[in-house]
C-alpha cells in the first residue's frame, strides 16, 4: 500500500473520517507516541499515562478491525517530533500519501503541513466529525457579530440541532438556567456523594505506568489514583454511571466546592470526549433523554448541555479563529512569574492548596476551581499568561490546547481583552467563602483586604479594582465594582496599595 492514515492521540474513534474513508484494504495506520508531546510543557504523569494507555488500547481495536498498524511507542522513537516520526514511517514503508482528520491543535496542523511540503507527501486533512460546528461554520457565524458571545452561539446551536427544544421554543421556557445552578453545599457539608465510575488499570495501563515513571520521573503528579476510562467501552460506562447516579445533583451544585471533595457531582467525561472515546452528541443525547424521562430537572439538563453544545464548541471555534495570536496575548501586561507552589500545592491559602492538591493527585479540578480559584488568583496576581497557560496545559487529564487555551487566556485571564467575555472574571475571598468551606480552615480572613490576616484574594481583588478603575467604570457590567473602589478615601487607598505591593513581593510565601 502507498497510503497511510495517521491517527493522533486525541482522535481515538473508529468513526474517524480518515478511517471511514480508508478501510484496511486501502491503507495502513500510523500512530506515534512522541516524547516531545509529553515534554512540550511539564506534563502531569496522569495525563501522559492516560494518552498513552488510550492510544495503545485503540491500536489494539484497529488491529482487531483488520488494520495493519505501525505503532511507535515511547521507547522506539528517540526525541523526534510526532510529524518527523510519521515522515520516518512513511519512508520506511513506502507511503506516499497520508489521510488524517484535521488535528485539534494549531501547532500540529502546522507541523503536518510543513512535513507534507518538505517530504513531498500527499496530505489530505478531513473535517473532524467530532464537532457539532465546523471551523468554517463557526467563522461564518462569528463574522456576523461585532463581539462574539457564547450565549448567542449556543442558542443558534440549540435551534440547529433541535436539542432541548419544544418546537421553536427552548425546553422549560428559558434558554439558560444558570441562575438556578449556583448553590453552595449545605453548611453541614456535601453529604453522601455517589462516587463516579472508576476503572482498575489493566495490564496495558500498568505497563504504561512503568514507562512513564522510567521516562518522566521528575514530572508532576502521581499515578497512584489513576482510574480514568481508557477505552470507549469504559467511557460509555462512565457516562452511563454519571447519568444514572450523579446527574440529578449536577446542576444545583455545579459551582460548589468543599475540601477533600475533588469531583463533587461533576461528570468527569471531559477527557473521554477530548480523546474522542465519546462523541459529544451522544453525551448530549443521553443527558436530554434523562430529562425527557423525568430523571433530572431542566436546570441540570440545560446546565450540562450548555457546557458541551455551547462552551465546548464555542471555545473550539474561537481557538481556530484567533490562533496563533491567542497564544501571545497579554492584554493586561501581566509580568509576574508563576509561584513554585503551583507545582506542589504547598501554600497557606487553603482554597489553592486544596484545588492544586487534588489537581496533582488526580489530574482533575472542576470548572469553578479552575476559573474562580486558580485562574482568578493568576489574574489578580498578574501572572504571565503564557506561564499560566503552560501550567493548565500540563496538569489536567482533559488538557488539549484548543480547549485549554481559550479557557485560560480568554476566560480566566482576560488576556485577549474581552474578545469573547463581557468582563474579567474576578472575585474576592468573599465569593470563595460563599461557595466553599475553604476559608474555615485557612490562616487568612476573606473579609480583610489589609492587615496581617488579610486574604490575598481580597487584597488583590481590591488592588485590581484600584489599578483598573478606569477600564471597569467604562464597562456597564463592571460599573458597580468601579463604584465600590471609588468609595475608598485616600488613606484607605494608600494602605491598600502598600498591602498589594507587599503581597506581590511575597507571592512565593503566601
Ligand atoms: P462537567 O462540569 O461535568 O461538564 C460537562 C462537560 O462540559 C465537560 O466534560 C466538558 O466537555 C464540557 N465543558 C464544561 N465547561 C467547559 C468549558 N468552559 N469549555 C469547554 N468545555 C467545557 N476543559 C477541557 O476539556 N480541557 C481543558 O484543558 C480545560 N481547561 C480549562 C481551564 C480553565 C482555566 C477553565 C476555567 C476551564 C477549563 N476547561 C477545560 C473547562 C472545564 O473546566 C472542564 O471541561 C471541566 O471541568 C471538566 O470536568 P467534567 O468533565 O467533570 O465537566
Ligand atoms: Fe482562599 Fe482567602 Fe478563603 Fe484562605 S481566606 S481559603 S486564601 S479565599
């Protein structure tokens, strides 16, 4: 054969368009575990293990389906990039043309386009059927708006797909039930949360663990809690278990946080969807069916479906519109280095200690921990966006750049100046106190912005208002924040500025 299909580590689906176009008699398959992909940032051991294990299981499925698979594993490849290794395989086996689904990541797309030119390989990139809105459709939608807003895109997607619709009207009479989905856990605690489905590492995964420990011993995180789905079969089980046992409380406690409660009522399906073990539409359809069967209320169903049909598709669209610039943006000219405790969780700030701690333990934190604890701190502390982006890309099991980067740069850090958000997502310690029990066990006091016990979030929040007062007062969504800072008299402002300066100086010790 002179043709090969390249399957990337996040394209693990037998319905991959390049595979559908090429049955085993027409083409062989190339898969590569490039060590470069695990070192491009300082990747968490769990994320490396998840990708490699899922790839090895998928290669097995491809062989069972009759394909000849040329698979380069960690040990085989030396330090070559993925595209270089594919070129080597083409030379070795005489392939002159390649089909692949379009890569999720801008850098890899560039690499493959360059490779095709330099090696004179005929390359065909097929539209990835794993998204509900294509890159071209999104660009067309975006061209009709001065400012891109997820909410309008999401309504279009609801109408287009018919998901959660009653004729032309949204189910439940409203497009968005966000206001119903913001409860904290009861004061006494979250109670008995039905645990998510966990999966014992099998022989393939155990072998991967040994190789990860041998090849990346100094990388962050631990493999001891690894229980993520690595096959489509397991991913379907994980999804069904969520819909059956946990979905019912998802909406209500979507934003709630509690110490030693790493998963709350969340679905934990992001990594399976991002690896293409699950199709987003099947996840959405199962969620809608649970609502139609009366198992969950409309607020939970809508809240969950919006994340996938709305935010996930929207982020992907924005990523392809704005790359590579998105990676460079630093609208607020943030310039401080990421404190070292981001890699250890070793900080006195209880909220960050817990959120980073569970990230290192599991490769997981839920949305509000990422946005309103870790991201919020990074924004308020003026950390360099590219360092924060690298951290987020390294430490989560679901981290792939097309979804990580717009969430970090665009949503959490306001690094693109509000290209698709109406305001910076900032909050003081008061928000974290309201949504969690973190503050109860903390040496800081969320109510204080100056003084010895001042909560760094509260200090830096007020400092942010002080520093960006003009920008905030010009925006109707943040006018109230600007009014609050305007109430401080000169002496209070001076004390605040001193405390902010001390806090910036002292980030490593907080
Ligand atoms: P649930 O809370 O159960 O939500 C269901 C699904 O909705 C998720 O599985 C995911 O597929 C989708 N989803 C939810 N929120 C978003 C969002 N904002 N953008 C896109 N999809 C969303 N998600 C990633 O998949 N990869 C990332 O690298 C990533 N980085 C993030 C970084 C920051 C700073 C923030 C604020 C969010 C990030 N997210 C990322 C989005 C979100 O936090 C995760 O998708 C979610 O926490 C995954 O856990 P879950 O599967 O239990 O999600
Ligand atoms: Fe976090 Fe401040 Fe609360 Fe401590 S007091 S847990 S630093 S918000």
